[in-house]
C-alpha cells in the first residue's frame, strides 16, 4: 500500500494543507472500504499513518494565533479588540474593500453587531473574488485567504440571512415593477372641497342689458372638483398628458356665478372641469423638444392659460385668488377653455428671455361652416356676440397669442402679450402687460393691464380695458402659507352699462402640510355687471385642496 507524504506545507499554505489532509483521510478511508482482502496488519499500519497526519494537522492548528481566540460565533457584538475586528481592518487596509457605511459616514472604532460585521465581511470577500476573477491572484496574500475563509465560516449564518433578505427585497421590487400601471406613466391628482355662501345689497341685480339676474340671495353650497393627470414620458424629455376631471356645475354652484356671471366674478377653479358629476377629458397633448431650448406642445385639448399670462402670485385659482378675472388678463382671452392647437416655447441660449407662440381653436373637432352648440369661451364673449354664428373647425373660430417674457431673477418677471383672432366670425385684437416683483423674501407686488378691440359686437365696435394689482405675502405665519390681496376692474368700457365693475379679493392659504391646504376667501364686487344700481356682492368661501 502507498502512503502519501506531504512536505513543505507551512503557515502560508495553511489552507492548502487543510484541503490535502482532508483529502488524504478520505482517500485512505475509501481504500479501507474497497479492499476487503487487506491484511489486518496493513489496516492497522494505514490507520496509524492517518492518525499521524491528523495529529500533525491538529498540532499545527493549535499554534495558529487565529485558532487561539474565542470563537466568533460565541460573541454577540464584535469589539475593536476582537481578532475578527482586527483581521477585517487589516483586509480593508490592503484591499480597500470598505469605504464606510452606506450613508457615506465613518463612525469610528466601536462595537458593531454581527449583521453589520457580516455585511462588511461579505463586501471584502466580493472584492477579493473580483481580484481572482480578473487574474490578479498574485495581489492576494495566502494569509488573507485563510483569514477571509475563517471569517466567512464564522459568519455564515448571518451572511446567508443577509443574502436571503436581499433576494426577498429584489423579488418584491420585481413584483412592484410588474404590477405598476406603467413603467413610464405617473398619476398625479387633486381634489378641491369648498363651502361657499354670499349675498348682495339692494332689491335686485341686473345684467349689462338690464335683464334681472337675482332678486334674492342664493343658498350656501358645498362644491367640489377632482382632477387626475396621467403624465407619460417615453424619452425623459417629452410629455404625453391626459387629464380626466369632474366637478359640480361651476356656473351655478357658487354665489358670484349666480349674482355676477358676465365679467369674471365666478370661482375660477369651479368652472374649469365638466359639471353635474360627469367625467370629461380636460387635457390631451404631447410635448417634446424640437431642438435645444425649443419645445413644441400639440394636441386636440390644450388650454392657453397653461402657458400664457402666468404669474407667480395671481395665476392658479386653487392656490392663489379664486376670482376668475384676477388670475388672467380678462379682455385678452375671449377663448377661455380647451381646444385643439399647438404652442412653441423658445428660451434662447437658456437666457432670461422666453418667447411663446400659441394657436388654439375651441371647436376644432367640428367641421361645420356655421357651427352650433356651446363653446369654451369667456362669458363676456357670448355677451358681445349673442347670435353665435361663424364657422368652427381648426381654422374657423380661433385665437392666436404671442408672449415675450423677461425673467432676470426669481423675484422679477415682465411679460408682454398679444392676442388676436376670430370669434363668432368677427375679428378681435388685444395687448397686455403682466409683471411681478418680489421686493423682499416674503412680500411681492404684481399686476396686469390689457387693452382690446372687438369688432361688430351687439354694442358696436368697442375697446374694453382691463387692469388688476395686488400684494402677496409668503410664509407669513409658517412656511408654505400665502396671503393675497388684489383689486381689479375686468371690463372698463363706456358702451356697456353705466358704471365700471370692481372686484376685490382677500385670501389666506394655510398649508396644513405638503398635501393639504386650507384657504378662507373673501370676495367683494362693487357695481357688478357695470351697473351702478346694483348693490355690492359679498361672498365667503372656505377652500380645501388635497394633492396626491
């Protein structure tokens, strides 16, 4: 029988010695089991040789400083004085396998849990494996292989648990990705609840034509609006927007809509979506970058006010002023709603200058040469043109707009506006200016002015003016709050009525948190509908907005 002899195995080759001794024992035991005819003395001689090598291996282990320490599996926390801790630090210094905690912090020499230590051991082992995989084994010292194998053995339970947890998290992420609505679509939503009540002085209210509007105060109402936006991007620089919305009937669900419906005293946020609990499509368009700093938005359902005549302090009726004629240049938007069209936005060289050009047809899906039916227009447009005649489609009833904006800082903006087109087969033109100036970090002033020309109206050729001005306070009581006071005259013209309507609104937007805002709103309307005989209208609204 042949006995295997091992020479030259020192501490540096300790791991190889382990493997060889184990293999030797297994091979010789195999020989015993497969050679039944082996003489008894030969068996005894062979077992003696195996015992000799086993004792030699045991003695060599007893002299190994690693094996003389308390077994790591008996420790709860790993202290800086433990051999395992020191061994890991040595590996870190030689192979740069640890750079700190996942939050990029270093917390000094301190006791760490077995799971923290196991994660560090696993990180170092992966680094060493990468060296071996890249044929850089010469960079690995044999002693370090012994140490890392011992550490892996002592922390095998913790490492296995960590891997199992990681795999579990990966499976959950995969499941979420598989079950989400779309990999490219995001859902954003908004819900508005509002309680509104109001009344007026005097016996009755009349419209600009002298027709009675009301002879008693309306009842208080509880109104709502719900909006769902589906925003999809295919390339990261584009946007496909689809909006689904509903609400109570904005033209009859609040006091000013009943008492002064002609010149924009209505609650703007209420009239935007479809009414009577019907869901409708509020936006449908696609935006993309044509070239650098030039973008195009095109679709069958866009709205001009999303792009033109914006203002940081008097723009969004669910956040700022709720009175319609205080959130945009009233005489410049005879088309006030969604329609088919396109808008180009150009920011040359990423500078402080912006140029926008928009075209919109409010009844673009109707090919009639003499269309009938409702249109998304301002109420004053229907007042000026009661016959409602004119062609529809993409190039019939339409509005074109150009806006130049100078925005040198976050505190100042100046916008110049031109609007023109054809409404009910008649021409109109309007120009406007819009400014905002934050004279401190908390307070700003703002305003708009508009001058317009409408041909062949029921009142003749007229040139109505518009103006508004206000002041806004930010973070007044707490961060996120907003206070606003504004006054304006929406339709200044001598040909309609015998006076000029004046609107005043005060609101305070209290931010409960990032997703909930509560705003008390006070509206006053003097000489409503441009009629001096009309008493003052006063309304109060408690507006609550939820974002999700």
